[in-house]
C-alpha cells in the first residue's frame, strides 16, 4: 500500500539515528513543561499536549520573544510540516502550505474566530501582528470533522495576549535594516475574578525593491520595471477581558485589529490598504461538575483597498460571522462526550459585482474521547449544511498505545472538504458557479517518546485530495485535478545544563495525480521535498545566544515543473542580554551569509539584515 511504503521510506531516513549524541542527552525540564502545556485546538476541548492524539506544535509567548520574529511568517518558518511562500519581505503576500496542502486548505482561527478572505480563501499572515500574540497552536492533519470547511491540511489557532497576576506594564522598541522600526506597549493583570489585557504595537519599514519581474516575465512576476523600495506599515491593537461570576460561570471578550498599508511593484495596482479584525465573546457555564457548556459569538473582517499611484482601483471587503454552542459531558474518568453546533455566514462587499455575495453554513458535530489502561482513542463526525453545496459529511478517528518502556504509537484517519471561494465561483468572466467542494482522505502513523531527557517524534502521513479546483481548457476553474501528498516529520528537542538544541526535518512527496493530465506525476508548485531547521542555544546568567539554521530544498513554481526555484540554507544569529531584572536588550543578524533566494519566482527574499531592540517586562 502507498501509505505503508511511505512509512518504510521515512524509517529509512533514520532521522533519529543521525543526530549527535548531545541531542539525545537531556531535557527533563522541557519534557515536564511540554507535558503540562494545555492545548484546545486539536479536539476543541482542553487537554495536555502530551495526551493529544494529533501532531501538535505550540509556540508560546516565551518562544516568540526568544525568536525575535518581526512577522508571523518568520515565526512559523521551519516548523514541522510548514512551508511558506512570500512575495518579497514584510507585508507582502504570504502563502502557508501545511503538510503539502494548498494555502486555502488551512483553517486559521484567532481566539476561536475564523479569519480569512472569503474571496481569496486564504489568510493574510503578512498583516497579523506578532506583538499582540500570546501563543499559537498548530494542529497538523484534517480537522473538518470538528471545524468544517478549509481544515484539510490542519488548523492554526492564534491567541491574543492574556492578563494574569499583578498589574504590569510592558513595553518595547526596536529598529533595523531598511529603516524598519517597531514599538509596543501593553497593560495587563488579574484579580480574583477579573482578568484584563490591552496592548498596542506599530511596525513600519521602508522595505526594498521586492520584484525583479519584467514586462514580459513568463507566467509570473509583477510585469513591470519598478525599483522603488516597497514599504509597509501596520498599527495594531488587541484587548481581552474576562470575568468569573462564580467557580462555574465566566465570560470573556477578545478583540484584535491590524490596519495599515503596503506597497508593491505592479502594473495595475501597486499599493494596498488593509484591515484585519476579529472580535468575539465566549461564555462558559458548568451546571454540574461533569457538564460544561460553551457559547461563543464572533466576527472577523478582511478588508483590502487597492490603488495604482494613489488612484483607487478596487475594493474587496469580506465579513465572517459565527455562533457556536458546545456541550462537554464527562461520562467517567478518561471518557468525554462532546456535542456542538456552528452557524456561520460569509459576506462580500466589493467594487466588483458578484452574482452571489453571501452564504451560510450550519454544522453539527459529535466527538467521543476515551481511554483505558495504555490505550487512548477519539472518534468525531460532523455534518455541514452549506447553503450553496448542500450536505457535507466528514469524520475522523485516532488511537494511541503507550508502551511500558515509554514510547507512544499513534494512528489516525480523517476526511475533510473545502468549499470554493467567491472568486472561484462568481468573479466576472472568471468564476464557475458549477464548482463542487474539494474533498480529502488522510491517514497518519506516528511514534513519539523520550530518551534520557530528550523528546523526539516521527510521524508519517498520506493525504489524497480529489475534485481539486484548477483551470480547464477554456481557462475557467473546474474540478479536474487530483493530488496525493505523502510525507514524514521528525523532531527532537533536548537540553543539557544551560545548552539547548532542537532539530525539525520534514520530507514531502506532493504529486499531481490527475488522470490523463500532462502534469500527472509532477510535484505541486512551491513545495520543497525536504526542509528542516536546526537551533543551538546557550544560556549564561544574564545572556543568551542562539544559532538557527533553516534549510529548504529546490521546488517548482509551476504545475509543469519547468520553472525551478533553487534550494537554500540561511543562518540567523540571535542574542539577548538582561542588564537588569526587568530589562532586556536583543540583537539579531538574519541571513548572515546574505544568501540570495526566492520562495516565489521573481520575488527575492531579503539579504543580510540586522535588528536590535529593548524590552521592559516586569513579570520576568
């Protein structure tokens, strides 16, 4: 079977056997910390990351500050299963591929509210502010059985800053190459019943000329000569307030807004003003110790206005509204039954006339999580009633067995779907209202455990996507393609005394398997077959130094596999120093060797850059 062959290939890679002995030496504190880390995205219920039957990665606030990232795409680069395409630096169009699936096959949530463009079908990661983020949870593998459309490759959930403890003020400022500057400030805290947090940040950069395209560039680029630096600015705010009415009832309100503009080289438009916004209210009530009710209402906005040399050309504003009711019933120890329903509505307001400008979807789901002795399992199913596409049924099942010696074996199977976007359906002279949703089937097998004080994991998977939307012979979108994606992910995290090390390796075989197609058997665009990240760090009493190596293999820009993008390796050096308990100074040199490379054809990534910042954080 193809899936078993993938497992054998992954085993032959011998990721763990090739690691230096130091990586397998220690990290007891890290292991205990990860086991206690709570995640909610994988099952829509609270569980420790150690108990999750899915392949899950959590990026905490401490991780965000340690990586000194200025953008979400930089923050996610190198994570297991993640590959990123970017059109030339800060604030430029960014696509995220999770386990080889397309950018519009990844569901993105902000505090439980879906954030995406209903016209494009993707999330503008380039506009999301790093300073407003508390943590990020990445769940790899299909999750349509819990969330509905888009969750084919997985779910990425972003949580905004949360208040805890005594009232405190945080602040930071930094600057670097291309006249890039960043400022941030926040106030947060909590009492016995009230928690609160509010923060604001600004990021601006003159940028660089990010496109090398020419007016006759084949199949891509900006189709113009434009050597003007492509600047970017983003002003962001977030707020979160929660109140506990009693030990069994509470309410929480969250909000995030990012607003700014970005310039880019282009023939028809060369500047975009944007707004990314989410707001939500969540209420929780436990009438019985074993019964928990969650109610959530939320709305997100993706607004973009494009112009050419300050003359407005087009406007695309989309609004997503949703309401959720979820009931969690603890039947017994290690046995949890979840029932829930989601009501969602997408609307479009645009300078372009769409034949249909709104649609709604009502979904119901059920999930059972159980366990006995060394076995754990979960089963979930969902039915979506989509206004345009009727009933869509999805399901998943997962199981794990923990051996006496410690390693854990996991296996899962799931189905997912993606509803076509408004652009694919109704864009004038481009859309095809007869499109059907894309569907997928995925299987995964993994093993994880520890050796000494190090943690390691190895997962292999296969995803088969049918009814993929692509252009037919009349240059209209149609359900004509099939893709089979096979891959494996290996991770090791270790710590010895004051030194840390981590290694992530992802292998992919993402193929077009459309019967009778000239591209049949070719690799899917912009997906490298091999990628990885190695980090080595050391902590002194007041200083910390990290070396981070990112490596990505070659890939192709087009379905025909005729335009090749070369592989690359970059080295980043990061340092921080704490002159006082509440202060830290951070410095970073990115792409030390000034490696020239592109993640999207005609759009070069930045060369060697420097960054320095100062932070005030009394909670440290």
